[in-house]
C-alpha cells in the first residue's frame, strides 16, 4: 500500500478542471440539431448525475480508504492482466492527448491564424510538455492553480464586458425535444472526460477525500459550461450558432481598455491550459506503464510517449471533416465505457470470483 500524500484532492480536481476546460473551449459542435441551444442552459444537471454514476466503478476500485490502485487488484489476478491494463490505459491517455492537440491545432489554424500551418507550434507544445511532466504530478498540480485562476478571471472579465449585449429573446426554452436528447448530450460530454481514469493510479498520492469531490467537480464544471453557453446564445444569437468555436466568438466581443480586444490574451491562457493537459496525460500514461511494466518514468519514457501522441494528431488533423467524422463515430463513448466502467468492473468481478474460489478451496 502506498502512503497518501503528494497533492490534495482540491489540486487534483483543479488540474482535471483545467484539462477539461480547454476541451470545452475548443469543442466543435458537429451536429447543432442534436444539441439545441435551450438544452445547453440546463445540461449541468444531467451531466452531474450521469458523470458521477459513470465514475462509481473507478471509486469502487479505490476501496473504502481510497488508497488502492488498479494494479493492486490486477496483480492479484496475474502479471499478464496488469500488463494488459497498463497498455489499455496508456493507449487511452495517448488518444486523449492526441485529440487535445488536434482540437488546439484546428482552433488556432481556423480562427487565430487562418490557413496557417502550425506544425512547429504543435511540436513546440509537445516538446514543452515533456520537461513539465518530468517535474512530476505535484508540479503540474501546483501549476494548474494559477492557470485556473487566470482562466476564471478572464472569463469573468468577458462576461462583465459583454453582458450589456445579452438579449433574453435569443434564448430558447429547454427540453423542446424532450428529456432524452438532454441526457444523450450529457452522456457525450461525460465521454469526453476520460481524465478521471487517472484516479486509478493517482489515488494513493492524493490527500483528502476523493469520492466526495467527484459530484462537486461534475456540478461545478457543468454549471460553468451551461453559464458560458447561455451567455454565448444570449449575446451572439443566431450568429453564434454559425460559428465553429462558439466560446471563442464570445471572447472576440470583449475589449481590454478602449479598443484592444481580449481574445489574444485569452488564447495565451488557453495555450497554458493545453500545456497542463498534455503534461498531465503524459504523467498519467507513464504511471500506468510503470504499474504494469515497472518502467522508470524519465525523459526517455515521456519522449517515447509523445511520439504516439503526435501520431494521433497527424491522423486527426488532416482536416476538420476528418476530425469531426472520427469523433462523431462514437469512439470517445467506447473508450470511456471501456476505461472507466467495463475494465474496472471486470477486474473487481474477477478478483471477487478468485477470492471466493480460493476461500472454498481453503487457501485463505
């Protein structure tokens, strides 16, 4: 058993919030008919419920004291199970990091530097994440706090400066298409939050209760997203629905001083968010590999992990159409189901069956 320590539960959830926030800001709504503007205002409620329920298998793996890792259970089954789990969860972290890089590239090359080739910037971002990851999870957790503070301050400033343009007449009533589409969108949003699988290896290094923070995290993230989308709809109206990156379109209206726009400053903060997210996923991938193969988490490992992350990026970033087709295929739903629900429940069931069989044979 590993001693508790390292980072606090608050720091962990702040880090996950930063990671998830950049995905929210660079989110592309591929099918606006299935995501009605009215439903976005109340999405936080089903999001908190569905998200919390989906993480229950992970919390069961952690145990009552919340200090157990997935590998504490897989090692009781067979070393091959631990190796398979390590490869599975490492692939999930690599995929999530690659998708994040692609979203960032599509955002920058579409609205900030239209038509520009940003391979150099992406490589620089990936290269910068390696030394950050080398400093360890504590450094990334501490880094996330000021980044989150900057992000929150910028969003509050945007809200204050554009609220005068808010037109309630542009809002739509929620649930116009019924309850099922609302829960379907909540499920899709939850499926884009695979970062919580990190608890399977992070838990012994977190001080404080994790379980009681899960629902509060989902609720706070959901409320933030709902408020931002409501503000966007009320300020931009039909124009916002035609924008690929709606939340960025909102920041364009905000001004710093008499004439200077704030969107460039906000994009700089989003770059920091992307750096935190990429470094976090490299650390998570390294910890899963360490759990299954007892490898050393150092520069060679993180550099090696950055290569498949870039491979995912090269495949997905060929065009917005390719990215939208892949993401719209339901692959995120499948990965989330596998990593946070199916795999933990399967391991728990296998351990319970093995323990029962051994008890019947008088081994225990």
